[in-house]
C-alpha cells in the first residue's frame, strides 16, 4: 500500500464524523482539512447548534458565502465560454445554473439530504434544503481549500457533471432571468423589493417580494426563500406584460427616448 494511502487511512481513524469525511472526499475530490466547516454546512436553521461561547449557529452564513462564490465562478466560466454573447444572455444563463431548483436537483443527486440535520417540519415545508446545503458546502470548500480548488470543484463536479450548457441556453424556464434579460435588452429599470418577511405556523421563514419595472409595480409574491419569491413575482410580471397591452405600453414608455419599442415579450 502506498505510504500516502496508508497515512490517509490512519488519519481517518481520528476523524469523529468519518462518514461525512468520506462523503466530502467523494463529492469534492478533496479530503477536508477542517471537517467542522462541513459539519456546519449540513446544519439547517431548524436544528441550530450551540457554540462553546453560547451562540446559536447554523449553515446560513456559509450559504451566503457559497452563493456569492457560485455566482462569481459561474460568471467567470460563462464569460470565457461565450466570448461574443451579450450581458443579458450571460445573466440569464448564469441564473439557470444557480437557481434554487437546479441546486436542489444537484444536491439530491449528491445525496446531501442524508447528511443534512433539519427538523421534519422544515423538511416538509422547505423543498430547497438540499440546494441551500449545497451552497453552504461551496462556502465550506472555499474556506477550507481556497478559491482555486473551490473553482475546480464547481466547474468539474457541479457544472460539467450536471449541466449540458448548450442545451441549457436553449431552454427558458427561469422567470427571473427571462424578465431581467428582457429589461436589459430594452433598457427598462428593474428592482426587487422585499416588502415583508415573517415565519409561518411551523416557524419556516416566508418572504414577500415585489418587482418594479420602470418604477411601475408589476406584481408581488411570497416564497420560502428570497429567490423563490423573486421567481414567483417575476412570473406574475411576465404574465402581466404578455396579457395586458396597456401595462406593457406604460412600461415601455419609461425607456430612454432613443430606445426602440418592443412587442410583447416572448
């Protein structure tokens, strides 16, 4: 047996959570340096843990970090892959990759659910727990392995393994990306405003978001995450643009005078 393999096996004997340790090695290609980061990445807010200094913590901070790293790496990857595509196309394609549905699908395929600590109520009401944990995992890899290795993990183990990019760019299922691409093409301002946030009877967070086009309210919707509420509000706005000619005309009128008029969005 090679010395390096023997050392790795011996090290495993001293790892408290050996199953998680091996799981991380299998899905990322790297042995964890600080396994505690990955343990925290698997802790949903419904099962927060108490730190030695008395504070309660969960994977939300790692999720925030992972979300930002994912956006950066995917943007960099697409920028290099499509050197002649415009901003709207790149924004739309990135949104399709990092949208909650896509990340949740990948998380399920990786069997992250078998390692996430969450209450049964949260699991039944929030269908994106695996996607959230995957973002937290990306944050953990970034802190544990550095940007270059995290970038390799995202590109090789997430993007290339789970997406057919050429097929993806031909699909158009992301309402927010469709709306953003349309507003960028015709120079219409777009803004998402969080207008309410509360918890439901099972203590799951609920967010209500409004989408505003050219300063005109286009609709609002709720979701169990901000991204989910953005998607729902975007669908309402697209439906309104498609079915209400008067509203479409009002929105188009907010564009700069030198911009061409546009028909109903596709």
